[in-house]
C-alpha cells in the first residue's frame, strides 16, 4: 500500500518497543488477590469461605475450589472481608 516509508515504519516500531519496555519495568505485577477474586468469582469465593466457616465445607475442598491453600486462603478471606475468622 506504500502509505508510509520503510524508515517511518521502523521509527514507529522502535518507539513503540521503547514505550513497552518502559511500561514493563514500572509494573508491580498486579494484585494477586484481586485477580483471584476475579478468576474464582467474588460471590462464589465468599460462599465457599462462609460454608467453610460454618463447617459445611472442608478446608481441603475450599482450597481446591478456590485454588488457594493455607495462609493464601486465609489472606484471601481477610481481603474479602472475613477478618481474622479463617
């Protein structure tokens, strides 16, 4: 189509590449627990935690359903508003 020259393309490409590299270096890597709530589903996770606290669901089952174990599960529950109950 020859809308831009070869040099214009490579200048644009190099500029975009430099921007991406700068952005990648500044990222913290995201929020694990926010991602987990999105992945599992906040309502589902809350229901699993609540059922575990009520004794209707074993911790091993809750771990499997949420993909978390031990301290990560407890921290996840805390961040969802269950305080130090878990």
